[in-house]
């Protein structure tokens, strides 16, 4: 049995997602992760990532539970998505001169494609534009008739904020444009792109004067102003001459009227004089079809706007089935270290607070564990660390703690690290038994002191000559910079020189994942992340 998933279902899903993100009942985070997609050494097979991640083609994400768990292990940090950082978006159609645009029609289909873009879906056609001042307009009429189906070339750029459809200039190009909204400066800064137009949030409830005036003017249940255009599909023969004949628009609504002109035996102009309300279809009653002079009946098609009128529900009118999410990661906090590398960007819903079942709700999180090294004595720390390098510590019980370096701050001597299953698997990246599995097959935590509570734990050791002791006397969230001139907030709380991830590893729902070529951060670099979700 034939069936479709409608555009309105997709638009509803996009709206529901925005509502779910912004209503405060859930916590959504944009995260950055996977600092080690490349194979640094033969002993670090990195969960099977032994191909050229950058040059050989970045692999597509895999959607299964195993990969989701692994992604959770390699998340570095995240930033909460707020109402200020999420918008519905539509394709960007910029107005340009000498271009033919489609006009809004309610009956576009496979059998009735748009004339200029030749598509069977209204939302895929160019029936709206954005001008150079970021004002957005819908095309009510392009001057098309059944005799000239493609309409005219647009000569005048619309640049007005009138509530009723208007001509854009004096060229007589036949276009009528309806102003909808202006993209705000804040949205331009965060969301502007070459591909998409940002649509305001909360259109139906916004008290912004410019939005409210457009919305309320469009509400035909209040002002009986629904229909704006009648398309002359067939001019007929044998009509007129007459000018300004007012005709009723019949159908399932009420109150709509049109003024009709005829000359040279055909209909030449139809102008809506009263928009009415409640229409889902309409028929213009010319009152002359049965007259002896009419040899071919005219076909005049009232164009029914979405909802109650043009501008009342712009999400339906413009087809907002895409959502754009924005996040900025800079150097303003130690939660976002600038010496990291990353190869994944994603969205995580409702991670939980570390060692708790409570949903994490803060504005940002660090998913990295950390070690503060003791630099109180000159020469305590030797060598250098490389991002992605493996660090180890021989524990008191003879087990070895291992991890990968995500960041090393030489000013505060804090190592941030993560661990994934590549530390446990063999080079074949599977669960095959191998010698030493009892020690290598699971994670062991780093130690700051031995079991007597006073003896120092063994040093943290790198792969290339680095070593340094854990600063077991350090507890807290702030420290002093190396030169002693400022207090540094470390972002997470340390206990005896060790700090945990702020979220439980693997918690929350992974709802989006994007693999990227490896990106190396630096102190002068800010990451502006923009994610498009299409429903």
C-alpha cells in the first residue's frame, strides 16, 4: 500500500527537538573527542584505527552500541546547548537581479512541478529570498499566468517591512513580496553560512514587536485576511470588457473577494480585495460562465496560504526541517585545553554526574581524568610529553596504570588523560586471549600515595623519557601559576593530586557523531562548531 512520511512530520520532529533541547528538562551537549585517531606506534593499535585517518579517507561513523561506548571513552569535553545556540534553518536563497523566482503555491506535486526550479516539492523551490540586509521575504506572485507560466525576471530587490504584500520597486516586474522577518545580528554572528538562513525561535509565542506584528497580521481568524493571491491559470475567452468587477471567492471558507479585469475577451488581472478566512480551497465565481459571450471558461486559482495566513506559522510556511546547533570552544577555561587534538564532534544527551545517577546540568564538562604533578622541587619533572603519548605508572600492587595524554599544561603541570579499549586489546583488536591478559585486560587507576597513606606513589612515566611524581599534597580546584603571579582555576576538583571526569563514562545517549580529519588546537585558536541536523 503506497504511503509517505510527510514534510510536516519532519518539520514537527525538528520543532520537537528544539523544544526538547530548550525546555530545561534535558541536557544536551556538543562535545569534542578522539584525540588519537592515528596510530602513533606499533604498541598502540587504537581500537583498530590503523589506517590513514587523515589522508586515506576519514572513516564514516559506525552506529552500534560498541562504537557508542568507545566514543564515550574518548570524549574530551562538552558544552551545553542552550536556546541561544540552536535555530531552525532553511536553504539560503539570496536575491539577485535578473533571476526568475517561483511563487508560493499550495498545490506543488510530482504532477504539478514548479516552473522555474522544476521540482515536485514546494520547500525545494526558490519561492523565498533573503536580501543583502538579511530581511526574508516570500514571493506571493512572480507575474506568472497560464500564458506565461515562468513569470517574470525579478528586477527590484525587496527591502521593506510592510505587513501586506508589496511591490519591491518601480520596474513593473510584476513581483509581490511578503516580508516575514529579519535575521538578528546575534544570529548572523553565530549561525550565518553560505548555505542556510536562520529562522527565529519561538515564532508562535515571541513577544518581539517585529515578530509579533507579522504573526498577528497573518492571523485570518482575527482580521479575515487569509488569501493574498489568485493565479490566472486560464484567461478564458469571451470575457469583458470590464474593470474592477468584485467577485466572491467560494469554497470552504468565507469572506474572500477578488476584483477582476477583462479586456480583449479574456481575464487580464485578478487582485484579492478581501482575504477571508477558513479556506483550504477556493473557486472564483465570475458570474458569467453561462453567458452567451463566453466560449471558454476561465480558470482562476486562489492560492491558499499555510495555516491561518502568510507569516502566522513560518516553520510550516518555509519548511524548517533542519536544525543548526552552535558551540564555541576557546581558551577561557581549563575545561577546554588548547593543546589538545580531536577528530570527532558529536551531541550527547543527558550524561550523568560522575559517581551518581543524576543528570549533569552544568554549562560545560570535562570528560578527562587529570593528574597534577609535583613541581615544588626543581628537577622533580623531567622530559617532555606529546599529545597522544601513552603514560604509565607501576602501582604498589604490581599492576600498571595506563592512559593516553590529551593535554599537558606546563604552567600548572596538569596532565589530562583518557583511556579506551585499545589499551586492553591485542594488535588484532579483538577479544582473543593473549599472554599477560590478567594485567593488560582491564584498567587500573593511577595512585597518588601508597597504602600506608604517606609513602609517595611511583612516578608517572612517558614513552619518550618523561617522568614526574604525583602531587599528593594538592587538593582543590585552584593553583598558582608557575611565575606565582596569578591564581589558575583548573576546572575540576583534585583530591591528593588526582581528578576524575565530571561525567560518568558512557553515560547519556549519543545522538550525533561526525568524524573529522585530526585537528590540533592552539592557544590562538577558537573552535566554532556548527552542526546541521536534518529531520
